[in-house]
């Protein structure tokens, strides 16, 4: 089985670390990434919610399907478990 999402995710690791460090540096300066949420009265800006949401944005930016990535990871781990049992 080819693990295209895992390979893609790994190929962007260094770039994602740099982006994450930059966002953390901005936060330390009091600058936060926000997104606009439309409600029935007006648009409200709310901070982007932590590392998980940033990870989702980075995955989308790189064209990575997080659900498929997780399935590939589980498949790899299951293969490793079976290999360990047989050795």
C-alpha cells in the first residue's frame, strides 16, 4: 500500500514547523490569527483555536486529507504490530 498522505505530510514538516513557530512568535507579541464568523447581527472576529485548528489549516493548504492521513497512520501501526507479533 502506498501512503500518499503520510508522504505528503512528511514532505511539508519543516515548512509547517517554521509556520507554527512564526504564529507562536506573533502570539507572544499579542498578535493572533482570527477568523470572521457571521451571525444574524454582524460579523464577529474570533481567535483561531489552537494547534489543532492550525494543523487543519496547514493540511488544507498542502492538500492533505486529515481523515485519510489518520487511516494511513493506523494501517502503518497495524502492520508494525503484526510484524512485531510474528518476530
